[in-house]
C-alpha cells in the first residue's frame, strides 16, 4: 500500500478516495482484507522506474544513451524483440528467412502490427527509418550499427544516396535486406533502437518536435503521454499494440536519477519501485539491511586497464605482462569492487553463445606464482626494486576508479617495487588524452557490448579501429577478424574469433580487471524481470516493461 | 528614476556582451567535445554530426553565427538533449527554479528578519544566543550536507515528506525550499540583528520613544525600515547565492530546474546549453541588482538624491 499512497498521481488519488468511500459505505465488510482486494485489482498498475539520467533523445535513430534505450524499447518494437531472458524472439516481423550465402534476410511483417494511431506498420516504415539513420543529414551516432547493410557505409560517408541502401520493401508486409557481408549477429543489431521503424508522416510534419507526447506515433507496447525534462516521462499502455493483451502495466513512469544516493533514498521512501543503479559505497549497508531487494546480475561488460603500446615503457611486452600479473584481482573483488563483480581473465565476457572463453595464460596460477613471474619479467625488462620504474595510471575523475587505482598502485609497489603516480582527469578531457596516446601509460577503460556476440568486443582491437586506444596492431589479428567477418559457418567463425582473442590476450595490450554486473534495487512486488529463474535480469540489462507487473 | 533605470539597462548590454564572448571561447577551450563518448563514433559519423551542428566551421564564424542568433533570442539547439532547443529547456526550467529560489528568499526574509529583530530586542539574552548559535550553524553547514540530512530524517525515517521530484504535489516543495533557505535565514538573521541593535540606539528611535509611540509601532514602522537596509543590499548577493545553491539542491532533490542543466551542460560539453544558462543567469543577476537598487532608493531617501 505504501506504493499507492506515495504516488502523487491524480488517478491513484481517485482510487484512494473511492476506496475510502467504499470502506465507510460497507461497514463490516470493509474491515476484511478480502473486500479490499477487488478494488485494488481495478487500480491502475503503475511502475515507477529510476532511469539514470534524462534521455538525450527519444528519436530512435538519434538516441545513443542507455537511459533512452530503456524507454525506446517500451515505446517501439523492431523487427525482432527480446524475451525476459534476452533471447531474440519475433517482434514486428512474425518470421524471417536467411539466404544460403547469409547475405539476404527476408522479413515477413505481421498483419496486426500497428502504430498508436491505428495505421498498419509496413515494410516501408522500416526502409524509411533505416535510410534516415544512415543519412548524413540526420547526424545519427549509432548509424554504424547498420553498417553491415549494403551501401550503408558509403551513404554515411556521403558517397551514395540514402535511397541506395540495401533494404527494400517488396510489398507492404515483406522487407528484404541485402548485407555487404554475412553478419551472423545481424538479428542482434536489430534490437537496438537505431533499427526501429518510425512513422514518416509524423517525422515529416512535426520536424524536430515529432518526439513530443502530442506528436509522437510509436508501435511498441507503450505510448508516450508526458515528457517533463529532468522530472519524469510517463508511458501508458498502447491498446493498438498487437500483443497488448499480454501487457499488464497501465503506466510506466521513468524518472531521471543522476545521483545514485538520491535515487536510493527515493526508493527507500517508496517513490521508486526500481532503481537504475546502486551507490557503490552503500552496498555493504544494502546487503545488511535490504539484501532481498538487491538484484545483481552479470553484465556484458569488462573493466580493464589499457597499456599505451606506442611509447616506452609499455611498448615492452614483458613489462605489460608483469604489470597485469601483479594485479591481485581477488583482493580487488573482495575489498573494493564488492557488488559481486567477476574477476576478469579474458576480454570477451565469458558465456556468449557458441563462444569458448579464451583466458590469459596465467589464469590458473596462484597469485603467489603470478607475483613471482611478474617480478622475473620486470627484471628481464631491466628494472628491479633497486632500479624501479615510475609509471602513471590515468583515469577519469570518479571515486570508484580512484579506489581501484590506489589499490592497484599499491600492488605494483609491493610486488614490483614500481613507483606509481595517479592522475585523474575530467571525463571528456580523459577521453581526448587517451585517444591521443601521447601522455598515457596505463589508463582505465571499460567496454559494454552493444549486442550478444564476441565481435562487439573484439572489433575494438583491429589496427584501424578508432576505439583502439592501446595502439595494439597485429596483422594476424586483423586477418583473423577479417576472415571471421566473412565466415558463414557459425562454429568456424567462433573458432576464428577465439584465435583472435588468444593473440590479443597474449600481447597483454590490456589487463582485464573485472566483468561488470548490473545492480538494481527492485521492490519485491515487481515481477516479470527474472531472466533465468534465479533472480537475475538478462545479461544485456534489457528489461522491457511489457513483461513487468506488480503483484501485492 | 526612469533615467536611472534606462541608464542601468543600457549599461547591462556591454556586460552581457562580455559574458557571451568570454563564455563562448572559454567553454571551447575545454578539451573534448559534445560528441566525445566512451564509445567514440566512426570518423564519417563524427564529421556528419559536426556538420549538422556547424562545428566544422572556423571558430570565429561559429561565434558570429551564435551572436547573431542570441540577439534574435535564439539560443540554438541543445547538443545533449537533441529533441529540445536551449530556449525551450530554459523556459521549462525557469518557472521551477524561480518558484524554488523565490520561495527560499521569501522564507529567508520573513524568518531571518523576525529572528534577527527578536535577537536584537533581547540582546544578550538566552533567546539572542540561541538564535545566533543556530544562525552560525546554519551558515557553516553547507547545503549539500544539510539537504541529504533533511531527506533522510523527514523522507526516509519519518516518511512525512517526499525526498524528490516536483510538480506531483505541493509537499515536494517543502524540503528543497527549506534546504535552500537555511543558510540565507541564518545570514539575514545575523545582518538584521547587527543593524537593528545599532538602529535601536540611534537618536530618532530615542525621540520616537520619548514621544510615546507604542513600542510595537516604533519597531515595525520606524526601526525596521532603517534596520532592514543592509538586508536589502544583501538581496543581490543572496539571489546569486540562491541560484548557485539551487544547482546543488536541484540535483539532490531531482528538481527539473535550470540549475541541473548548468552542471550537466558543462560536463557534457553541451556548448549551447551552458551558454544559454550563463546568459540567462547573467541577465537575471543584472536585473536583480537593478531592482535592489531601486528598492533601496525607495527606502533610503539619501540614495535617491544621488
């Protein structure tokens, strides 16, 4: 009941008033809980969801941040959807076929897929949205996810017209997509908002105002009814949605919650049913006091230290290995990063479908053996406790990064005798320094996969990748990645990617530290999010409100 | 007085011009740009984005374009909140910030002057010491400490008041306004007390008393009018303090005011948003100082003569 009394919503108040009248009117009956039950069942089912920060945009092709992605998954439906487990299920496409060469996908769009205004969703809506995404004029940051589609890269580079994109509407309900090369993870890309359809008449009529509640036309389980920047975004159930019968929530309210401490307070005060994050410095308190509501799940991300391989001292492979060996990951997970993060010995997060995890060669050694080997390598590189190396760890200003850096610095000091300086920079400054590879020696980094395939991790380390801040460049690696991108046989492709990661890990261009987890506080009455029956959300943290419900 | 007002308003133009120019070039010198993210975009995409927002033009040309737009009242599109223009964000946020800041100043004025006057009347009594001690505490505890404390006690433990949000109920206003007003209450109470003590010893008060004017009227009509002058001149800095304070308060209480855009805009290198807010705040403070001077003139004939 605390949830209802705390919700400052006219409709809920209405319910409270009527229930009070009901209580007075029926005297004896009202004192029994059974009499109240039918009334509560009629009340609106509202979920209050903490959502990190104010979304940058609710335009599917323009949006690029995680908070917006949660809202867009509720507002729109792509060709494919995701089950609570994260598995890909049919969405607006009821079925699809893939040609033998893996280059042509044909999607059959379901007859009852409709926009919120009742108009049918057509293949042309997808073509329009995708052409819009790759069009340079749109300025879409995530258009690169559509790069596997034929001509997409040339269109983005301004060399071809958007109409030449390899996606055609054969008829209203049939969409044919030609790819530039086989892309086994193509369906996974289609879960991202950049591939969602948009309603052309609304976009053209309202221009940059088309995402406002009054103008927006969407095709998902919910529709947008209120957008108050920095205050809240209210979605209501969309009765036109083809699968509306399965949607239980009447409303979802998203709140921007930049401060995790403030978010936790709002949760404890009953104003939120679901938090976006959990403040790291309060995990111990949460475990002691509200452990039942604390949901920790594996996440598709890795926290690591990168070495700048283009400059001394870390152009020396022995030194890189020594410094990676000397990090005691167990102590870090025990004392510093304590939410249940997993010590990392690989770059690709283990547990991807069909991918046999590849680990650094020292994974099975004890820390004592690692430390001994580390010091040996350190000496071979020309340093010792009497002739120590001075290195610099650079990270973006943040308490957690700082704690980790201090701990690692002391490990390097005690195992190797290295002198370690810590340098922190404001985030955007840090990104620029890291990219320049001029001043950096060891730098903090993290990577969250965009889709459930090793490619999303390994593509970073191609020598021509703009995200390769270590300067790692290996022709053999590039060759394997190239072969993998052309390989149609899934098993063979995985083997190629595994070999590529082997090369990458052996070079110790990075020291993987831990694999991320997602942390949420979830009220016990919120159901429908459990991905594996063990109380975890799925590994992508894609929790669609269409599956959620409240049971009190 | 009209001439004075006009002169001051004209004098504000060069000030604003300097503010625009300085903030434009200062934020551009900060490393990183609006579209730099942990996941950086491919070069072609970055080029497209820069073209969409004219960031590919030489800086002087962007400056000229921006200045031209600002004169027409257009602050441009936000880089971070791409579905909104800066003007729209400011005009949505301002009523909220104004309600918050205005209520805080109003509350501070009423409570601060009352407490200060009481303390002055009972100088060196227990009441005086209590007020001054509380005031001292209020000034020394920063609001980023006070605000979370208030939410913890009244929101989480007692559950009397909500700990965040806005627009969904009047009770959401209470804690943020108190948190924002507390240091100002304290400061105003001290100011009032000091100045009232002085005024109560002055000749015209003695004369008034000698003429047998009832004490209550003497204080409210005569003494307070003179005693409140330092408080009036403090209102200028106070409004600035409330604006900067609201940056913190809005963050802590999840209030959709302009203060939050200031911080986030700077961190995101949302050039247009930061400048829009700076210009807006700048104009506001100039305007407020002008108002304070006018009110001062009304209260103190000596100032009006000059």
